C-alpha cells in the first residue's frame, strides 16, 4: 500500500512533526501520539505497529543516553522488569489480533497517556522501596506482552507503575522506562518481522519527519516553552483519537 495515497496525507505529514515536537518538549518519546495520529488517518494496523516500534528505537535511545549519562539509570530496577518483558514482547509481536480489538486496546492504553499528560501520575513517593523481584517479573511480562501486540515500548505504563508503587524517583523512572521502551520495541519488532510483517518503505520518511520534530522539541522545550499548555494540547489530541478508536 502507498501511504501517500491516503486521503488527507498532507495534513498528516504537517501534523506529525508538530506532535513529535510537543511530545519531546514535555519529555516523552511519543509512540502513543504517533499511533493516535495514524489512527485518526485510518492507517492500516499492519503499518501502524512496526512504524511506531522502529521510531521508538530511535527516540528511546536518545532519551536513555540523556538520562543515563547524568547517573539516573538504575540497572537493578530495569532488570526486574526487562527480564520477563523482552520474551513476552517478542511473543506479543508474533500474535495477530483483529483490527477492531486492536483499536479498542490501543484506546485504553491512550487513556494512560492522557492521565500522564495531565499530571495524574507525576508525583514521586516520599519513601522509595525495592521492587519485589516476582512483582517486577509479573508487571514486566504483562506490559511486554501488550507492548508487542500494540506496537509501543511500554514506558507509558511502566513509568506510572514505578511512581505509584514507590519503586523509584521520577528521573529514575524516566531512565528505566527509556531503556525498557528500547528493548521491548526491538523484541516486539522482531516478533512482527518473524511472521512476515514488513516495514513499508514510505514509513522511513515518516520516521525521519517525526525525529526532526522530536529533536527540535527536546531542544526548545527545555528552555522556553510553557509545558503545561503543551501537555493539555496533547491530551486533547489523544482524547480525540481515543474517541475515534472506540466508536469506529
């Protein structure tokens, strides 16, 4: 399928770097935003998932190195979730689910993004405790499976879990989530490719456009933009996408 033959693709191409810019400006990778935008333009599910996963590999790597070099990465916390999530993300990528069911699951996961943008999951616990290993494995396995199935890295779910349970501070959660996104995206993409799913050549153009917006957003957002306004704008976009996914 030629992606550039989709109705209104010009508007999509104009909005893609803006969404990437806004996500990066508030410190997020943006997979949920890209999937929401593709859903609004009725992209085929077979295109949405691998495109989002490839994009995650680039964005998550940039985020991880930014946090890790400042000493925020907690390898013990990361391993507690990643050991089980990676094989389950691969398994999730191998699974083929009905497009209508996929859209409903994605809509539910986008609710997490909306709540995170609105600050519901933005508070650190006063007392940080070690994650019980079995709980980390169970949480990682569940998040990894859905990540591979849906085409996200899982950080949008893991980060709130870490903060709510008091297993890490905000910057630790961000660093661990970035690494988590990368390994799950790689495993999920491998699962998709193993069952014959291919990445559309035009998808690489979309990836390049989104990355340009993301890099600019990461730079300018850290020095001069009103993040609260951007978060509310993004939440509005995601709510529209959720409605479309639920009711179409």
